[in-house]
């Protein structure tokens, strides 16, 4: 139970997300440049599109746009993931979805910690894409136990953070004073460490096995590796990046540009080569370079139903099969646009064909009938309700793989057999993974119920007045 003297988890999340953004801007100034560019483009887009502005005002989305961002981290051990789950829970963030990145040659699997209720998402949708190293995919047995030993020696959480996590669990929340302290202690886990915790020789060996393994294992903590603001016009931001001194990856991941955006489109600027140092045996420091941290932007669209998602996955697979070289070939955007002509680009079609999720709200239309058993589409037809797209709050594994790949520096391509192990992930987490489709289904159903209740109430008042 949340005691009234406790700070609301939504407010702790907002505070944490703001603090993280300030920290990352200091650590990676290019992220600040990207934030300014996104803010400029968003403002211009809303000025150009009053319809969009009106939609956003009606759904309460407007206030969240400028706040909205996601981050990503990678941890090494089940214990680290387990404590992260407890840490994020204090900020109202739960693990949603399972992403198997082994298919893309990445020795990790992932989830997204994020708020799950409508009110919390509107308040601040801050999410963290969180990956766990698959030690089981390291084939060299000696290296596997070395990695386990290195990881077992580190503690990525401060004693203060651990104490406050326990306190929040015992007391059912944190007071504002405790929450302040919690935010600054929690932030320490995600800070960058310029000094590796392993020597140069170990780093090189880890890196030769997979650069991602070196990134996860060689440091004191799981530095935040990017933060991603949400843009309303990703094509313009992508185009304008170079003029502001930011060099974007070649293509935008996800669906092509559309009148009715679906799911998620993402692009990033390439990871920076950053100076680091390694402890040498004689007590001195040896210089090195590490490439991991970058900036990313995203544009979000309507969440797709299982049927819609199956169509998206099939079309995307078609595009990639036809081209042969994934999303890096130069004709990729053309092929993408061509193949996606098979995905309806009109919200009414998307809704009527059951491809996307929508939130229903009542109109002011006069109503004299009982709508209890009326299908939602009939409510729309009769003008009793309007349907607004429910925004996709999650991630896309193929896009994530593209982002991983373009930011490891070098030509990282290892193949692992598709090797999902959701159960292993959930065991490490110590909790079940929430199914994203269940959340969207429930949000849509709740909006239908609330719309009908409000319409019925109005129709009975109308009836009485006759
Ligand atoms: C995570 C990459 C995935 C996204 O937006 O799809 C991701 C990582 O590089 O750790 O953040
Ligand atoms: Ni990302």
C-alpha cells in the first residue's frame, strides 16, 4: 500500500528520468545537441499540423512529448538484473516483453522496464531497455568462468541504493526526502566509468570474443549507453543531424514513412570513440579506447494487435530477404516502402481490419439507445465515439539488433543459433514478464467500457427528461 506520506512512484520516475538526462548531457554533449534539434522539429511539426496538436491535447499526450525518452543498459549477471527489477519497481516500472537478440548475433536477451497503466504512461512514459548477458552463449569454457568471476567481484549498486530499495519494499514506498536520496544513489549505477576494472589484455580478449561482452564485463557498472527522445518527424531530424554536427546511421529502422505511423521508427548517431584507461600490474594506468555510447531518436505510432504485428513481421522479413544485406543496402528505403504498401495506411482501415489498438472516447452526440452490447465500431459509425490510436510503448527486436550493430564500432557480426530462453530470463528477474499485447488489449477494453458507461448514463438522463 502506498502511504500518503510517500512520494508517488510516477513522480520518482520523473525525477530520475530528468536527473539521468542531465547526467547524460554532461557525459555525452552530442545528446544535448540532439535534444535541441528534436525540440525544434517537434515544435515546427505541431505548428504545421494543428490536427496533430489537437489530437495530442485531447489525449493528454502533449504534456509528455517533451519529457519522453528511453534509455538502455546491459548487465552481466542474474543478480544484477534481479536487483534492477527491484530498483525500477520503486519508480513504477515493470518488465514488459522478452527480446531474444541471439538471433541477431548478440549474446544478450532483454526486456523493457516501463510504466504500465494509462495514467502512469501519460505522466511520464520513461522506459529502460535492459539486456542481460547470455554467459551460456560463450563457448570457451575458460573464458566463461573468467567472465563469471569478474562479474561476481563487482557490486553495481551503492550501499545507499540497496538500503533504500529495502526500505521502500518494507514501508511500501519512500518519503520525498528518501526519494531524493534514492534518485541520486540509483543514478550512480548508470554513470560512466572511464577506468576499466580489468586490464588491457583481458579487455582485448573479451572484445575479440564479442565487443558487447567487453562492454558489459569490463567496467564497474552498466553505464547508460544511450538516451532517446521522441520526435514527431524522424525523417526531418535524420536529415538535419549533419548540419548540427551529428552523424546519423545510414537508415531509419522500423517501418517506412507513413501517413499513419505504426509501431516505432528509430535512428541513432554513431557511438563515440572514448578514451578509457586500464589498470596495469605495476599500478600505473594504460590508455585505451572504448566505443559504446551513442544517441538515438524515435518516432512512435499506433500499437499493433497480434494480427497487425504478424503482418508487420512478415513484410519486414520480405524486405530483408529480397535485399539480402539487411537494412544497410542503399536501395533499402525503396524496397521497404514498396513492400509496406500492403499495410493499410489509414486509421479507419487499420481499426476495421483489427490491425491496431485504439482508445475510444465518447462524443457529445445525442444518444437515446442502450449501447451496452454495441460493438465499438458501431459506436464510431453512429458518431457516439471517436477512436484515437493507442501509442506503441515497447521496442522491436529487429530494430534493436540494427541499433546494437551500428553502435558496437567495427563490423560486429557473430552468429548464434536462435536461442530464446525466456524462462532463464524470468528466473533471473525473479518475476514474470508482462505480455505487451495483454496491456494494449486491456487499455482498449477499458476505454470501450468507460465510453459505454458514460454514453449509457447520458442516454438515461435524456430518456428521463422526455
Ligand atoms: C539496446 C539497443 C536497443 C532500442 O531502442 O531498440 C534499443 C542497447 O544497445 O543496449 O535501445
Ligand atoms: Ni534505444
